[in-house]
C-alpha cells in the first residue's frame, strides 16, 4: 500500500466548483411533446406512440390527463379569466368573481364587477363600514369619504370629522380647542415650555434648579422667600444682614436634613464625611466667617450703590432654603 504524507506548510488542494447537472439532451434524454416526460432517446419513438394513444394534454393549461378518465371529463376553464379547476367549481366561481352586485350604501352607484370587489369596497371606503371613533370611542358607520385635504391627511372619516369638530376647554390656556386638534394644541404648549426652559435664567443658589425671579439676590421665589420682609430697605443693607445670619446659621448649626450634601452647610459636611465624630466636623465661628466673606463681598456692590447688577453665576452661593432662618 502506498502512504502519502502531507506537510503543514504545503498549500491545501483547492475545492473544485460544482458543475451544473447535464440537461436531458446531454444525458441522452429527450422530452416528450405530449406529456413532457424525459425519455431516453432510443425509446422516444415508441413512447410517443403509446403516450398519444393513452394521454391527452389540455391546450390552455398544458395539464396531462388520461384519455376517457373522469378527471379529463370534469376539467374546466373559465371563459372570462384564467382560472381552471373542476367543473363543480364553475358555478361558485361565476357567482363570486363574475356576478355584478350593488352595495346597499349607495343604490345609485354602478354595480361592482364581482363580490370580491364589493368585499374590498366594504372593507375600505364603504359608508356603512363600522369603525371605532377615535374621539367618542363608539362603534359607528364611518360615513361617506371626505374630500377635504386636511381630513384626508389626518385620516378622518365623515363621522370622525363631525365628532372631532366639537370643542373643549384647554386645561392650560383655557382656550376652546376642537377635539381633533387637541394633540397639536398640546404639542404647541410643550414646545413653548421647552423653549422657556432653554432660555431660562437659573437661580443664583447653586443648590436650586428653578428660574430666577426679580430680586437683589438673584434667587428664585422659593429661595428668596425666607429673606423677604416688608420693611423699607432702599440700599439692601437689611437684606444683606439677613443673608449673613442665614449663612452663619447654616455653616455652624446646619439644616438638620440627613440627606443634605451641601458643602456650605454643617449638616451636609457631616453627612458627606466618612468620620463618625460629628463634633470634629462642626465649623468654628472663624471658619464659618472665612467661607462667608467671598459671598458677602460679591453682594456688597448692590448695597453701596456702586453697580446695579452683578454676575450671579460667579457667586458660589449654596442655601438649604427649606431650613434657612433669616
């Protein structure tokens, strides 16, 4: 026996492409013109004689039947279309596909060519087609198709056009809005709110994300609440003193909130520190004053009258507003 050795560095033999199967003529076969079978060429003449004596082919669909069989006798072709089948199917086929029929939605309309076309009409644009109204949610006939461009773009049938034309009051702007336009109307409110948020001037308190209100400290209405008073204070001196007291109390005593993480609050410093010694994290009077001075200096120009506006974004003001004491 011969032993062949193949080394790893030798290229693998390329796989040969699959060749197409030989045709009937290449393999010595020919097709019978009567039944369509592949017959060996030497036997083709004998097969044709026998096949022509026993089989017949339909001239329309080329199906092969035995001569004199019930299947050949019952084979049927529609004269109006290309459908073929059993002769028992002819009556049903003519009834469903070639019998004109009218729809009850419009007796004056021309008859449909078949029940199949009528079924398509009843499924799509028929005025008697039952739909669930998107506005009243009742099952109602859809009515005749609307010719209005807006109704067609919105996909509204005649009943929905009538039902959607009723008006309701908008819960936000109190305007009367047609029901069919409520979604568009509310989308406009959302766009205006989004635009307002994009153009919002934030509160000067870094612990707050509300919109800035009109006050000397640049705070929102919620953050400025503890500092508001009805006393006459044209130069904001009393306001600055209230801010000083609030910051001092926040830095030395804290707000008492266990969830506070404000770095300018004693409670926030204790909650953020890993140490369990709370007394060690309490700021002294001097340390509290050191943290307050940069903030108070930033607000001083408003009290001295040297300038009417300041850069609130540069002030590192952090207030726990819910527990500040002015």
